C-alpha cells in the first residue's frame, strides 16, 4: 500500500535519489526548476535558474546535479554549484531529463527537447572527466539503470514504448554493441518512464499514465505492480533504513483542471513499504 511521502505537488517530479550516507531522499520538480528533500520530516528545497532533473551522490555533502546546460558539483551545505561538464549548453531547445550513476562511478544523463521535439535529445555518459554521447536522436530518454552484475544498462525512449537492454564492458562500463529490445509495451499501450534495479536484478519501471510502478525479471516477466494515487508516475527509487521502501515521484503536467481537482495528489511524492529490496545508489567519482 502506498502513502504520501511529501505533499508538495510537482509539475514534473523526477529523479528521486536516496542518499545512502545521509539516509535522505532528494528529488526534482523539473518544470519548477527545484531540488527538493525532507530532513526529519521538514521540507526543504533549492531553487535554480534553469531546469534541473537528476542527481548522483559524490559524498555526504555533495551531489552531482544535471541541468539543462551542464553537470554541476553542488554543495548541500552552501548551495554553491561548480561546473563539471557542459551538457548541450549551446542548444536552447533541450534540457536534461532522466539520469543515474552507474556501478563504475560514472553518471548517465538523457537530454530532450523542452517541448519533446522528436529526436532532439540524446543519452550521455560522464566518466573519468569525459562526457560522451552514447545514444543519439532520442525524444524522451528514461529508464536509465544498470544490472548489478555490471552486464548491461537499460534505457528507454518513452515515445517508442520499448525498454532497451545494452551490453556493457564489465571493466569500463562503456557499451560494447548495439542494444536490443528488452520490454515492448506497444500492445499494452504503456509508457516506460524512470526505472531502478533491485538487489535481485529486477527492473522496476514507472509507467506514465498508468498510476503504477511495475517490476520485471531479467528475463522480462512481470512480477508485481505497485499503484500510486497519481496518474503520471514518473520515477522510482529504493530507500529507507533497509532499502525496502519504494519511493515514486509523479507529475501534474498534461492533466486538466478537472482531473487535478478530482485527484489533488497528482504531482506528489509517494512511498510504498515492503516493495522489494533495493541496492544502495552508486557513488559518482569526480
């Protein structure tokens, strides 16, 4: 059963990150240009002057934050941000979207058109000082996550309604060959959004428009689905003391006034207990 973790409605909630050293959840309202958190039940946020969407943890006091123009080293103590790498900084059409740290200490981040212009975005990997484009011509990059045995990455272009699986070099984390379709939701009409891997290698995928996060085995069989009181579930993250709480962001974007009035919980951030067993988020090495 899911409950409301934070009742501040996001226009486009995304990028939940459970910081393993702080035991604290961070997430974003992309449209609101805001990084959000709670500490001992008290809400806190940081406002930015551009879209921000995803983060990895560097140390107890530092996040790597993806914005529409770059990857930034961000101090939770002072709010200072320092540029690590530019990200399509000269392209005013695009912004960052889904992203996640990988097992090698790298960070993957997708970009997309601010109006979801077809094929305007891409997926990049930052590792050892280099930002390299790994998937071009993406419309809405999502579901970036990694098998715990380092064998592959997953990602999706939401508009394709397919989740891809991509073999990776186990030593470096760079893709070795083309990806292949892992899950095909076209028949069911489901829209894959953010995703996270659990300790058993299952992938938990938020399905935009379906009010749920569904879990699939590495062979592609559905295990379970957790429902949330929001139409547009956007991204899950495991957290809590034992990593058995499933957090999920959601969005109000694209919903009409009548829907929002009938279901005011749209855009809030949720939690579901005993949803599985997660893995600690990987640390970004800068």
